[in-house]
C-alpha cells in the first residue's frame, strides 16, 4: 500500500502532499520538501521522527 504525508499534518500552512510506495522514499522526499521549501530548522533525525508520526497509508494514488 502506498503512503503519504501532508505538510498540514505537521502544522505547516501548505497544501503539498508527498506520496510514495515505500516509507524510505516517502521520508526522503518529505525531508527534501520540508527543508528546501519551508526552511525548517531541525536536524534530519528530529524531522524524521516528526514525519513518521504523521504517515498515512493509502490504498492507491
């Protein structure tokens, strides 16, 4: 099953949704988006912890 993350689930006013088949791919893409677009000042490890808490499993894209 596919997985997705929404910026809004992190409390960020952004409609961006990251989707991927694997958690690893999802987290890599989400970290890149959050750090480059939103400039969040967290370590990668702290950001990954927050992202893992809001992963949603979806049936299909």
